[in-house]
C-alpha cells in the first residue's frame, strides 16, 4: 500500500520538518500502523491539501513516553493544533495540558481524555460499534446455532478500559437477548500477534466455544488466524471490530471464519479532525463533539463489502 512505512518515516523526518512548522500547522499523532490509522492520516492530509494547510504526523507506538516526547516536540515547534488519539485517558493528560497551556488547540479522535481542555472530539460511538456487530451475531446465533452460543471475548481493557468496555457491552446487549448465551472467556488481545496467542489458548482450554468477539482490528485479525490454525473453520465463528481490506477479504472467503465486523470511517474522521483543528486555530466556532456514523460490514451484504473495498482502493 501507498502508506507502508509512512508513519515510521514521518517520525524520522519530524525533527527536520518541524523547523518549518508554524502556528497554522496541524500536528497529528497515531499509536499504531493498523489500516485504521493509515486511513485516518489520509483523511487529515487530504483535508489539509484542500485547505492549502500543513500537517505533521507522528506515531507513538502506544508508548506513553514516546507520546509525551512527540507532544513536547510539537510544542517546541510552535504548531497551532495537535490532533491525537491518546494512549491513556488519564496518563496522557499532563503532556497535552502542557500543549494547551502553550496555546495549542487539542483535538481528540478515536479515544477519550479525562480533561475538559480539548476543543473537540471526533468520535464514533463505541456502543454503536459493538452493537452493530452484535446484531449480526445475534441473528447468526438465532438462525444457525439454535439460540445457543458459547462466547469468548477479546478486548483491550488494560489499554483503554472505557473504549473496550463500550464496544464489548454494545456487542453483548443484542447477543445476550438472542437466547442461551454463555461467556466462557474474556481476555485482552489487541495486536494480531497477541490476539492469536490468546485466542489459541482460549480455544484449547474451551473446546465448546463457537463464537469469538474481538473489540478492535488487531484482535479480530488474531482471532481469525487462531481459528484457522486450529482447523476450526465452520465450527468457530468470529465477529469483529473495525474495517480494513484484510478483514473484508476474510469475510469474502469461501468458508469464512469472520462473518461480520463494524468499521469506523477513518478517512472521514481524519477530515473532520483536521477541519476542527483548522477552525479552532482560526478562532472559528467548533463543535465540541462531532459524531461520525459507523459502517456495518457482513457476509449478508456482499454489495456493501465490495463498495468498502472500492473506497479503500481509492486512497491506496
């Protein structure tokens, strides 16, 4: 993909580039190279191009100390705004407070912050994200499993507890209304590598599991890989979170393990985040919360899957 290495490269080039930053520059911080964040960066950059603006991007790799260092670099460079998905709702406050105290506008996306000083939050409801996938799972459990299911849950509670719980609880609400549902296991696993190990152990310890829900993209990828490695296609089914070319292609497989996921619209989130930052810098009114709708993707809507892949191809 066009974005391979761009986030890492942005960090390498950051010191040189920030010499040209000014109070109109919008700085962005992601914490992963998952496709969601690559698409988010595309949205920010396209909005900046349309507005003849400037964007800097950096990747904290979900490390609080690296995030704080990036924020301090942006403060020193005199950017006008920082757009960030905080690593921690509480732990990220101090560094971002320094930015706000320096007159830099702070715009949030993807994850919350336990503070009032951000000028805007660009969000997709975590409840809606989970609930959308949960409705597909409930339909499957009712129609294909006779209203009974043994469910394992993969989350990221130790990273972002409120977000992880919001998605998981959103998923469970329609699922638990579908019949006799047993939650057999619940563990963290949000990177593909971690999730495949965790899910494999869960499947070994609980051979009666037939549904796995993962609350983010990395967890979904790892869960699918674990089911395949265990040779359990057709016996264990995954319902996931987030959208990517890989996840959609999983759903489109002849004998799919992944049956549904719910995507955010990261390109639109990136555009909205840049626009909020631009307005805040210019002293224009900014909505405190901007909601971007979620997008269901499931085996029951092949046309929707194809449309999503076409949209991805447009920004490769």
